[in-house]
């Protein structure tokens, strides 16, 4: 498989203003009622998250773990009595099938252990192992320094405002997901 140059990869993540403007003009002309600013916003958010996840995946690959597995470890880190797989799935925002796959990988790495409940052989809890705790202790300080460097250009006030806006956006998309398939009023 041919490798994509970093320049070409960046162009795919961040098309030029001219490319974006041309695409928005075309769509606005073809489809009545198009909100070019809304479309531009959605595209920018998509590129932002794509670049965020690309950066995170590259970083986590270097650490020998996936982003999903790290999130599971972080949820388990504060749990003294362990957490059921279904509760972990809810906390991590993934399906039960996905949490099973994540837990299997973490178990193979020695970072978690599954413990059967004595009262019900079908029930189990998941706990962080000493190796999992050591992994977090060794990687999290560097990750937090890395994040601090990335976020350094933002003042504390800007960070609060950005978080407020991102929370609002997340709620807007949750509402859109809940309303998917419903008939929209004709304007």
C-alpha cells in the first residue's frame, strides 16, 4: 500500500479556503435553503475531530495502546471495587460488543482482570491490575504535559468558553440524533 505524504495528508484534512468556498458555492446554488455557514461549520468540526483522532491514534500507537483502551483504563483507575462491563460500556460511550473487544485486548496486555461475581457466575466485574496502574502512572504525566503544550495558546477564560461551546454543540448533535428520521417542518 502506498504511503501518503504528510503534505498530502494535511491537504486532505485541511482543504484550502478556495476549495471550501467553491464547494459551498456549488452546494448553495444547487440546493435551495442551504445554510453555507452551517455546512462550513460541520465540515470544520469534522476536520477538527479527524485531525484530533489522527494525532491521538499516532500517539497511542507509539505507547502500544489504543485510544479506546486508554479510556477504559482511565474509567477503571478510580474504581476500587471494579466495574461491570455493561457499566463500562455506558461510561465509555460504546456498545457491549465493543467493550468486550476492548476488555479482551486489555486483558491480553495484562492491564485488567475480570472477576466473576460469587453470587452469579454470569456476572463479572473488571478491575485494573498492577500492570495497568503502572502503565497509567508512567504514561499519564507525559500525556498531561503534551496536552498542556497543545492547549497553551488558549487562556483559562478561552478554555472555559471553548468547553462551554463544545458542550452546547454536543447537546445539539445529541438532539439531532434523537430526532433523526422525524419529519422536518416545511418552511
